C-alpha cells in the first residue's frame, strides 16, 4: 500500500461528490501526488481500485499533466516554461543558467535533494516571460539576479 489511510479517505470523500467516477480522477491524483511527491504505476493502481475506474483512465489522466512528476523530484521542482513567448525571451538561457548554478542538467536533482529542473510546454504567463514555476509559485519577468534571489530564499527555508 503506497497511499496512507488519510489519503485514501480523502480520495473516497472527493470521489463521493461526483456522479461520474471518471470525474474523480484528477482530484484523486492530486491527493496522491501531494502525499507521495510523484506518480507511478503503483499509485495509478491504488487510485483505480479506490474509485473503481479502469487503470488506463487514471494513467492517461496522470501522464497528460506535466504538473505531476512521474519520478521522485527535489523538494523544489523548478519548471521552466519553454513555450514560444518564454523561448523568445530567454527560456533556454534561463535553463542553462539554472543548470550551471545548481550543478545539474535538466531532469536531474541536486545531490542534497533540494532542486529538480524540468521544462514544461506552457504555464500560461506569456506576458511575463521568461518565467518558471517552483512547486506552486510563479516567478515571472526573470533575470539572473531574480533567479539568484529566489534560489537563496528557498535554500534559507531549509
């Protein structure tokens, strides 16, 4: 069993709100992600069993959304938007800067387990490019100085 009793209860409670069981998939994977920190086949199987929907339905929904990592990530998941607006305004340079600053490549996690860098298709903040999302927080109109400040603030929290 991967999910805690509390997570299972929360999933069951959320699922009871929906007349169509498939509608409960996204809330269920959100609860599971918040507990486990990433999603995988074992989590999909548990959700499928809990809300009584086909495994493939859970897996399809979970793999569609980039906000649900499929392997363990650092305490701070840095998602750099690389869609057209961000790309034109320096997303690649931002990723390269983060890689150098943190000593890791895209898709990797720092040795201390604090940071993981990934790129995502679009975070819906085109007017404030380049931007990144770290966990649930947006950081926009980024410069190297702003990135340095954000990273130092996050390191200070640990």
